[in-house]
C-alpha cells in the first residue's frame, strides 16, 4: 500500500519536477501526454497486431505504456531549456496536471494484481474525484500559455 502511494506520488509530481529542472515547456508536456493517450485509445489494437505480426513477445502493457509516455518523454527532452527562468513557475500548473493525467492513464494499463494496490490508496481516490478538473485545468492553462507565446511572437517585427 505504501509503495503504491509512493509510485502514484512519483507519477503525479515527476513531470513537474522534470519541467522545473529541465526548464522544459509544461504546456507542451501536458498536450503531448494527452496526444499519447489519444493515440493509445485509437491505435493500440493496430499497434499490438503489428507486434504480433513481427512475432515479438512484447507485453501489451509495456507497449501501451510506451505509446502513452514516449511523446511526453520526447517533449521534455526536445523542449529542454525552452522556458526562460522567469516563466518556469507558470509551466508548473500544466506539468502538475500532466502528472495527474499520467497517473490516471498509466495505472489502469498495469496488471490486475498491481492495480489493486493503487486502487485502494486514498491518493488514487482523490485523483479520480478530481480527474475532470485535472484534465480541464491542464488543457486550459496549456492552451493559454501556448496562445500567449504565439501572440508575443506574432507581435514582433521581422528584420528582413
């Protein structure tokens, strides 16, 4: 039980810590996780079928976790130092939402024996109770940050 709470806490706070330390873009981190989840929902049967045709004995849970997490990991790496120090705090809100979404989407992909430990923790209950707020606030703040950056860039005059 304690281990489940520790893992959930790492899932929830891990993206925020990485965004802070790497000075990565928290808004893009949230949106890339949402993209991974969308791809997972609509394409996992085809992806598993592909691995089956390649005659590999890859666990479908691992493939699902990879499809979910890979876009987020790449975004964290590719947006390394993309956020100025003065704006790091603004990117923590979508990064925390990304962590909540990561926990909510990754835990159900684990085996039944493992998920039972997570489902019995109070942190899991809190995450499920606030899941619509986590997703809604994460999406809204992410879009606002991206739009704010885009409007600042479009306001600058080019020197051609």
